[in-house]
C-alpha cells in the first residue's frame, strides 16, 4: 500500500514526510534550500521535473540508473526509494501542478494523510513579471557565488496580451491546487514574502517536525529583482488597462 511505500522506516524513527507545493517563479529554490540546510531535514528539488530528476549527486548515485519514464510510471516507488536514503531525517521535495500531468501517481503522495503539505504562494502579477524577466535575461536563479549584474537583474519587461493569457491559464491551475491542498488537514501556507521571516520559518520548521531554528538556516539563493512591480514593466499602464478590461 502507499502508506507502506512512503518511508515507514523514517516514520518509525519519528521523521516526517512533506512536500513543498509551488510553481515556477514563486521563490521555491530559496525555500527548499533553507529547509534542506536544517540538520534534521532533507528537502529535494523537483523530483518530477520534466526530463530531469532534481536531486544532489550523492542521492543520484544512491538511486542508480533511473529512466524518466520509470520514474513517472511508478511515482510512489520512486519516492519511497529516495526516502529510504535518509531514514532518520524529515524528508521532502517540491512539486508543481504541471508535474502531475506526466506523473499522476504522485498526487497520492501529495494528498496522503501522512504527508505534511507546505503550500508556497506568490501573487500572480509578481509571478508573471518574474517569468518574463527570466525568459528575457536567461537568468533563472540568483545563486550565491554567481556574479550577475544588477542591471541584468533589474531588466524591465513588457506585457503582451498573448503572454498574459498563457500565463493565466497555468497560474489559475496552480492557485486551484493551492486552495484544494490548503483545505486538507496537515497543510501550512507560506507566502513568498514570508520565506525570510524568522517567525514564520520557525513555525514552518515546527510544522515539519524539525528541531532546527530559523536563525540557523542558510540558503544558496538570493532575491533577483529588487524594484517595485510597476517599475519592472516598460508598459505598466497597458497591463493595468488590460486587467481593468
């Protein structure tokens, strides 16, 4: 049964399973990096990323050869195998709504009573702007130690009706899933702007079951765009008009 595949050894040791449900450009790399830095927690990236399994090299070697199709075909067994590598740590990973398209079996893990759900939410226009900027500059993450000029990070973007319509289709699916998961027992909602708030992070760590405090966490990622939302658009008035219409 699924409950047996979710890491029984970890639960016998008093360790919990969790998933960070999020979407692209919501600050998920920063949040998962923070959680992964806790001594008693391992938090992977996108296990079900399209065409890629986002885990550290150590875990990749432990997993051995793994095809994407095999991962997608039996999501529960894949998660269980990865979970067994760290039986004495709280175990989590991040998931997008789109991952369930090619790995539908993963929804059983996300909605299981034994899984603690961390729901990362960011307002739509911020996500839209961040996505446009990343595609324009080619800078998808601002990792510590990587030199990226402020001029590039603060690149202004342009609203178009076509790009906004496409964005809304995907974003609405993400928001719908956020609402559904948030209504389940064992869910914790954290907003993008709270991901560096010590008080909120302490509450999140306690929710996961971690003994680590927020003051001891570290992230490999830094904020990219630092300006205001309106200043980030070259045609903000057009976007406002489109939303008004």
